[in-house]
């Protein structure tokens, strides 16, 4: 099987999409939960959605890696 090209989501982008699109949180609530400002949260969601759209449209794999995080 051929190797797919990848788009890379940071863990922060992944979490932003999870909170906003999967859990249905409002941006302000999700930003508080992540400990970031609402504008920063908005930028993460926009970037993640662009990468996910690219993967879907161009048949690329989505890889999640990196970012600043801690498990609580």
C-alpha cells in the first residue's frame, strides 16, 4: 500500500476541535478549559479545520503530534 501524504495537527488544534466540534462547547468556555484566550482558541480551530479539510479533499492522512500539554 502506498504511503499517504500527511497533514499534522498539533495537540492543541486537536483539543480545540474536540471541544468545539465534538463536545459542542462555546468558544469562550472551551478557551477557558484549555487555559488560553478566546482569540487564540479561534485561531487553533480555524487552522485545524483547514488542515482537516485539506486531508479530506486531497486524500491525506491526519497525524496528531507535538504541542504544549500536560495530563491532569
